[in-house]
C-alpha cells in the first residue's frame, strides 16, 4: 500500500522555459523534473489546494496541500500552467439562448470575449456545482462557468432560468 507524500511548497521551484509545454520543477534535495505534470485533485472545489506533482510518465511524486510558501516566481509559473490546463471561460453575460432542433445555441460574453456554443440536453449539460455557481458543458466538451448566478444581469438570469 503506497502512502501519499506531501511536499513542502517552500522546497519547490517551478519555471517555464521559453517555448516549453510543461514546466521544469525542482524538489529541493530530491530531483528536477524537466517535464513536470501538475494536476488539481479537486479542480472545482479547491483549485488552489492539493496539487498533484507527476513525472512525464504519470507517476505521482507527491502532493502540495496548499500553495503557501511557494515563491512568487514559482506561483506565477504554476498559475500560467494551470490556466492553460484548466482554462474555463467564465460566462459574464448571456446574450441569447436559442433552441435549434434538439440542441440549445448559447451566445455569451466571457472574460476572453464573445463566444457561441451548443449543448444537447439541459439535464446532462448544465449543473449547479455549488450554490449559485454553475457549469455548462458544450457538445464538444468545453466547460464554461457561471461563477455567481446573482451577479449576472437581469436578462442573462431570465434567459438562463428559461432553460428550466
């Protein structure tokens, strides 16, 4: 039976060499990974806690329980990597919801601009993951998030509620 190895963030250094896909990670007094893989154990409920560190073959070397103690440059590299890995557009406004055959076409504004996508069934594609926080999964698997339903404008809330 293997045990979980918890790593001290103060002993971890992370860099993103120019043009790299994966960060270089050094565990002080242990090893350096040229192509580290980092995963959130709980991406929706605890995105900044329990970060799994794996080598390029997928073998877990340990978990950072939290990010306190991680130096600022390493934190910046980690945030950049996680933003790429877990990019989820945040829906700030719903412009239109239109039913087309058996699908719904969404037109939304996100933190990265205007987007349009389709979902099949509301039951399978729209989920409340926490109070007032919703996740919408498009037919191509892209996840969108409504961080706080109450912060949407009135038209967006009305359109969203019309789905149910």
